[in-house]
C-alpha cells in the first residue's frame, strides 16, 4: 500500500513523508467512509514497508516555540561542516507561501 519512514520517536510510520501506491486509494476511501481520518493509523493497520531513517532526527516534529528552540540548540551544537539552514523548520504560520506552492 505504501512505503514510509519509521519514526525514531515512536516507531510508527511517518505519513507525511510516505509514498502511497495507486492501490492505496481504495483503502483510503474506505477508511474515510468508516470515519477513520488518521493517516498514521491507516498506515499502521495496512501493508506498509517501513524504512529506517539515515538521520534519526530528520523527521522530528516541531509544533511549539519550545520545540523549535530545542531544535535550534541541537543544530547549533553540530559541527560547522554538518550544519544546514533551519529555514525549513520555521513554523508554518510564519511563512508566506506563493499560491499553488507546497509548504514542504
């Protein structure tokens, strides 16, 4: 049905970084018709290939100012040659998107 990364936090599939096969459409539609709206639960209960992340922190979830500050501290502690900009980690409400552009 899909291929997804395994969360290093809880071992569950990461639905927002997954590849859904065409055959998953029917499964998703049945799930929605049955009142199930959680994509993580959908993946957890179906045929999914889980991949291990090469960088365990790559898909950390940042929802609060505190989590963002902690991510910045982790980033700042990395060796200079391994740092990448954190612009992609800014809270979505702070970003202005062009029409038709994805927030990813």
